């Protein structure tokens, strides 16, 4: 029985993949490192520092920890500047309908995201107050596929993990939710995961579960 829904943010509520791509491309170009959308896809659901490590795989030199921290900071500063372009029109199809449905049914909702900018993004698109709980990269030490973000969301919702449905677009997110003992609803790339409990072409397809 579904008693709570935990939504990933990027690719589920709003798409910021393009902004992340531009920000990482900015850093990669400065360092003369090859970077394309295929590499960018490997970064989905991954923490900022882990994403940087993936990008630096193609570098011909080693980076110190201080250099990595500075590069990650440059990326985030550029990304935050890009976030100013976000507005409610960037909310993905079906999100409003699902939020309206679960509120009517009294089902609590949370955000479970590895992004440290989750609250800024939700504020930009006008959904900061739409969720009962927001757990993001500032609250966790381990990113997906570790289940920490989802387990913390369930704890703050005061709902048993087995009664939580996680909505994800990344395979790593599905793995994290399964490890947490939760049901999953896969959209986007996550539909390829054999571990998904349910699948849909859009977030609005969640409505069929109720």
C-alpha cells in the first residue's frame, strides 16, 4: 500500500539536465577535457564531486583535492547563474496533476534529490511549498545508488520505507530505492531498469496506481 511518494527532482519534477550539461561543459572546456552529452548522461543522480571525477577521467593529468574543490565550485557557480532562467513553465508534464491528486488523497510527498540546489530550484519553479519534506545533497553524505537520501525522507515523513513509492528517472535512483526497501516508479531512462516496480512514459501515469 502506498502511503507516501518520494520524488527525485531533476528529470522528474523539472529538467535541469541541459543546465548541468552547460555548466560541466564550461569547466571541461576550461581544462581542455573532452565532454559530450553521452558523458553527461553518466552524471545523472551522481554527486557533484563524483561527477567531476567522471569528467576528469579523460584528463591527461592528475588533480589535487584542492583543485577538484575549486573546479566543482566553478561548476556550481556557473550552474546557479543558469538557474535564474528557470520558472514554472519548466515544470514537467503531469507534475501538477499528480501533486493535486495526492494532496486530495492525503498522501504526503517528499523530494529526495542528490542536488544541493534543490530548494533553490523548487523556489524558482514555484513548488517549494508543495512537498511535506525536502531531502537534498546538503542532508546526506552518500549519493545514489546509496539509499541514504530516500531512507532519510521516509524517516522525516514518519512512513515505513516499504510503504513509500519513489519516482525516479535514473537507474542509480531505482537501485537506491530498491535497496531502501521501497516501491519504485520509473520514468525516462530508469524504465530500462529491471528492478522497477512500475513504469510510465510520464509522471502523470502515476495516477493509474490510485
